[in-house]
C-alpha cells in the first residue's frame, strides 16, 4: 500500500476554499485502492474537514506541526492530544520550512517526534540536505545526523508497540517547489531511491533491521502527477509527499490515479 501525504502548507487562504478543494477530491480519496491518502491542512481547517472521515475510508488527516507538551503556559502552541481530539492521525514534524523560517532545531524536533508517538499519533519526520550541502558532498552526512538527533528519544520498544509507527520523508530542500505545480526541480527517482536506502540502513543500525524494514520511507519535493510513478516504482520508496500538486484538485486526483494504477 503506497502512501500519499498532501502537505497544504499555509494554503488555501480561506476555509471556503479549503472545503472546495476537499469536496472536489473527497470521492476519489474515499475509495482509492492500494493507496493510503493523508491530507495535512492548516490547523484551523482540520476540525471542519476531519469530521467527514467515516470508518473504512481510504484517507485520513494529519497536521503540519505541534508542540511537545500536553498543555500549559505555551502561548500559541498546539499539543498532539488536541490534534488527536480533532481527528488527526499523523503530524508532520521537522519540515525544512519550519527549520528554516521558524528556527526549529533537531532538539525541538526530537521532542516533538516523541510527544506525537506518546499520544498515539504517527510522526512524519522530514529530513534532507540543502543545495549547498549536496554540492559539497554532504548529503549522506546531513541525513545521518538528522536521523540520529531527531530520533534520539525513541527506543526500539516504543516502535514495537502495535500501531506506533514513524514515517520518514526524504525531502531534499533544493527539490521543494516554490508552490507552483511543475515549476520545481525534483530529485531524480534513482537519487531519491539511493537516499531512501541509505536512510533505511541507518535506521537498521539505530534500531534493528526488522523495525527499519517496517518504517515507511517516502520522497517529497516537486512531486506531480507526471513524475509520481517514477518514485513509486523504485524499490524501497513507500510513498510521496506532494505540496503544490495537492492543492490543485484536478492535478491531485490525477496523481492519486497514477499511483493507484501502478
Ligand atoms: P512541493 O512541496 O511538492 O510543492 O515541492 C513538498 C513539501 O515541501 O512538502
């Protein structure tokens, strides 16, 4: 079962538009076969959209961030428990835009990953190198350090409890689009597959081979309907995380269909 995670980022501008996009894709994602779809809208749209999930649907909802505490004096923050209460099943953690614009550090990310798991949600951990790191031959080193730091609070036993699961996204920063479908600079599927296999080996070293083989590792960065098959056909790539392409209902349905028909 391939995983497609839609990262809406800080879009669209109004709830009406968000409902419009969701209503246009709803029938498709309810009944899709062989693909699990996760929609990650901004927090404020979650409650309204997540109520439409019924038992047996092939899709669910996720958030794009959270705080690590359960409640308390943390102005502006939102806890994993609050997200769970609204119907979220997943939480994206450590997206490069948060690392870059909000100063999110690996230490903060490690606490968030732990809190998300502890609350029975699934963290979607994003890692990946910048263009400069890639040009300096530091791709493997960067990914390795991020995994070590971001998962340093997670033990084997936590990942062996049924339903507790992490998803890792290889998302090279240079490959992320500026928000326009088809205008990005995607990573070649063979390079993405190489990075994903490196990530799996590293996870096997950190936990064990069985846990590493069960972790879903996906690719993100300018994924569109035309290139999705290239990633999903590569051994080891368990799914994709489209941003811009997930906000255009026609394009997103095409992407899902292309994933479904593999
Ligand atoms: P993109 O975004 O598909 O628009 O490149 C992916 C992401 O950053 O999550």
